C-alpha cells in the first residue's frame, strides 16, 4: 500500500515538473537558440505573407506546435520545420517559445 502511494506521488511530481518545463522557459537562452528561426520568420518573428507570425504567441501553444512538428503530429509539407526542430530538446523548445512570447505581435 505504501509503495503504491509512493509511486503515485512520484508520478505526480514528474507531471508537475513536465508542466513547469512547458510553461517556463528561459527567454534569454531562447533568443540565442532562435537565430535559425529568423531565417524564415524574421528577426522580429512577424513572418510575412507566406510565413506565419510567431512573435507574441502564448508559450504553451508555441511549445506544443514545435513538439507536434518534431513528432510528425503536425504536417510539414516542405519539411522545413522538421529540419529545424529535429535536434531540439524539450528545454530548447520551451526556451524558444518563452523568447518569442516576449516579442510584440505587431
């Protein structure tokens, strides 16, 4: 009985840690990692007619989209995003999302 409670408590702690990773992120580190993002989305993250704006996106939404590209859950017809996210860790993606969340959406 005690073992079962310890396992449940450990799982709960791990879930909280994963949530903090997604919700958190180091924007300063994200700015360093986002250099490649500027190739398409621009230095300001505003994109253009063909490239979506990523500046000002909510951190958790942006993180989820990066994860979806990496897992193949989100289609990527020209595989540009897959090429960029394939080597990113969850922490990297959380940091990038935190950085772009600090940028103005306009």
